[in-house]
C-alpha cells in the first residue's frame, strides 16, 4: 500500500505523452506480490489527477472524470477541448483507458452531444476539417452531425442541405445574406463560413442557381406565394435565382404561379401579368383578365428574367411534336 501510494503520487508530475499511459500497471503480474502492488496502484489511479488535458495548459484530469474520443483523427481533440469537459488525448485504444474506466466517446455519441452547442461557423468548419480524415465506416456514425445554416439555425444531419457554391454566392449575395429570404423559400442552406467538403460526403448537395430552383421547397414556396400575407420575400428571392440561372421563357412553367405585384397594388400570378410598355399591353382588350406588372419590379429586373417566370411581353410560342395534321 505504501509503495502504491508513492507510485500514484509520482504520475501527476511526469511529462505528458503516450509513455505516461504505459506506466499504468497492466493486469498480468509476475507473482503474488507484484499482483498486489498492481491492484493497489490501479485502485488509486481513478481518483488521481494525472491524465493530461487535451486543452493546452489545462489541469490534469482524474480518470473517473475523463473522456476520450474513440477515433484516431489528428486535430480533433484540440478542436473539442474548449467545449468538452474532461477531454484527454488518446490513443483511445490504449489498454490503460479501459483499465482505468475512462469513458470512450464514439463519433455518433459525439454528434449527439454537439447538437446544442453554440459556436460560430468558423469553429464548425474547423471541426469538419478534423473529422474529414474519418474512415468510410466511421462516416456512418456522423449522420446526425450538427450543421449551422445561413439563416442562423443549427440543424442535425447534413443530408439534403445545400452547400453554397461559388457561382451561387457571387450571383445571389443579397439572397445569401438575408435570413428572411432563405426562410421564405424553405431552403436549408449551409452557412458559407462552415461549408466543407465533408458535408458533401455526408449527403449535402452543392447549390447552383438551377439546383436551388429544382429544390422541392422552392417550388412549394412559389405555389403558395399567392396565399402569403406578404409574398414579397418569396418573389425577390425567386427572381434573383431565375436571373442567376438564366432561365428561358417556359423552361420552368410552374414559375408562372409566382405572386408578383401589379401596378394597381394587387398581387397576381406572374402568368397573369403584362409587362408595362410591352407589345401586348397596347393591344389587349380592356376587360381582359390580365394585370400590369408593377413598374418598380419591371425596373429592378430584366425583361428576360420576368419573361422566364411567365410575365407576358408578347405572344407565347407553343411548341408541339408529333402533331396529327389530318382533318
């Protein structure tokens, strides 16, 4: 007992490193006396603060309070040390950790623990960078990995999220920077400061203007825009996306349901509006069921963009194939 007490008292003062773990006596003894000394030492060590903290200059940690991430990923412990109390450096597979009862944290459990964490996007990108070295089998444990969105939310799981691509970011700076517009479209867009290739490996999709327009959430927002109390945010966001995608008239017929303001202050589906000053405006009958697009919207967006969402400038062209020409 006296020898075990002295031995346990020496460990907190020794330099950190893998060699420190090697000083934890294993279960195989070389005789009865050796076995008694080993048991006495191991009985004291769980309450002895000798494990080096993963946080630089942090205090030594008692094994009963310690946790180690069960993954060999350089840089991960350094990233997690400020947010995970009691974290110590690995290797997690070292036999000493099991002998001392140190808690081994699997990646799936880690992802769950981080779900309520409030950190800036740059920190999350640093975390993804550390996790990027995970083996394919380990990636399956990260399905619930938290991801910060451009609108300020933190969601669980990258699958189905949109990664802001460079083309979209440059073309839609106004949309990207507006949380209200992102929410109005129902989009779940990764914050540009947290975007990382790891998220694509876990199921996120790189967003392009056309890719975002193809998102079912955008189509649903367009179809419901006429019934919104304020269709403005949806209209602004969709028109910006259409401009960036350089759509042609009729390429996405469902865009004609987008609610846009008329010159009389009322809202109309885009397909029921005439372009002010356009060829049709001067020849359409006074009682025709069409409105005139608001002059402000007509000035803000190009004719090509407005025609692509269904606003009528001239007569439309209907193309058909395999048409029967008999009587």
